C-alpha cells in the first residue's frame, strides 16, 4: 500500500506579528514542509496583491529548490501549487495550480498552459476543490490530478458548516482520481479517512500548528 499523499495549505494570517513577521513564519514553515517532506504545498494567500503574491511564491519556490538540493533523496520533490493563479505559476515556473470550486476547469487551464509554453509544456499538476460527489466526477473528467474533498468533518472555527462525513468521502473515493480528505482532519481521525479510501490528507492547521516532521511520521506509519 502506497503511503498517503500529504498536502499542506498555507495561511500566513494565522501567524503572530505584523506582515513581515507573518511572511517569515510562513517561509520557515514552507522550508519545514519541504524537508519533511510534504508532497504538495498550496500557497493560498488570497488577500495578497498580485505583485506581493508573486514575490512570496518566488521565495517559496527557491526555498523548496534549495531544500531538494540538500536532501539525500533527490527523487523526492515537493510540488508548489498556486491557488487560482495560473498566471503566476507560469511567471515563476512552478507547474502546479489549485482550482477553487467554480473556477476555470482543469482542461481549460491545461490548454492555457500548453499555449503559453510554446508546445513543450512542463508537466502541470492540478488539484481541484470539491464539495460533492458530482464535483469529484467532474474533476476526474476534466483532467485534474487531485480532488480535495471538503469538509469531511465539522471545523472548529466554523461550527455551523455541515460536514460531508466519511460515507460521502468513501463514495467520492470511488471516482477515477486520487481524493484527499480536507476539513477538520486531525491525527485522531486521519486513519478513518484513509480507511474510507482517501489517497491522502490535506490540511492547514494540522501541518501549520504542529512540527511537520512529527505529523508526517505519524500519518505515514
């Protein structure tokens, strides 16, 4: 059985301090995630202006490149995905994009990518947010690589959110695409998600609020 895919979603606003301090906290966490290693990091700083987001993404990508050079296992590579910003992904040269629900389809993004890369595009990794079984099916039909199915559990910061539950996750995992469980996932319930058929775990706080190497070891045991 393959180890679960692990997917860290960033949120610099959860760190203490002013904007420069939060930025440094986030870049340190990205370095920690790349060393662990996490399979995917989604840069999800939606409030940043385009110029600031591009600068942050370039710094994150350089940290990940340097981390890979210092890692003994050169085959291991953490993929950086930009939330909803194919333009920035093209600009900085990271072939990874996350598409929120209702955004462009993965097929449309792949066409944009192929045209921009002059016929020799780098392999593009696309994850897509999904909240229903039909959305997971659409993600598979439209050539997404990963479906992030959420929320599986009730989230502490959003107690009114209706969780999909493990049964819905199980049905979503029958689609022809790797499905990652997202939303209220913790060390206590992650194993249940994997038993339901999830290919991996996606989270913000699980990774951001804890030592990532320890979390990775627990999840991959």
